[in-house]
C-alpha cells in the first residue's frame, strides 16, 4: 500500500484532484501556516513575538532573565512522529517542552 504526503510551502487555498480508475475526487486543501504550530502574537518577559506574512515567527527584545521567554499552548495537530526545528542564532537558544493536557 502506498502513501500520500502533501507539504504546504506557503499559506493559501488550493485543491488536490485524485483519480482511481473512473472515479475522480477533488479535495480542498488550506495551508494555514508554513509551520504546523498555530501560534500568534505574544508578549512577555521583555520579548515580543509577531507572525510574519509567510507564517514564520519573529521575536524581538531582550529577555528579562535567564530561562525567561514566551510560550504558547496548542493541541498536537498530528499523531505519530513530529519533527521540531528551528534556526540557530548566535546568543539565542530555545527550548521546546511537550506536556499532556494535564500539564505533565
């Protein structure tokens, strides 16, 4: 059995046309962000986060102390393996913490 993988490169709406024999089905697809995470603007601990038009995150400011930062709570949009990635910037580090619905 094969698999189908669709990756959205930029936000927007489109459709996917699938054909199997004489049966054709058109499936609408909406890419909300180039990221799977649905974060929005945030402010705290001396930092301000905005979302760029391409869906990427832009953080400015100076943290008020070590291990101070911003956080978002969101449901996991997929089951199975999730790849988390970020850009390496000198003097900046980030931490990803995954908690269940009870905060554990």
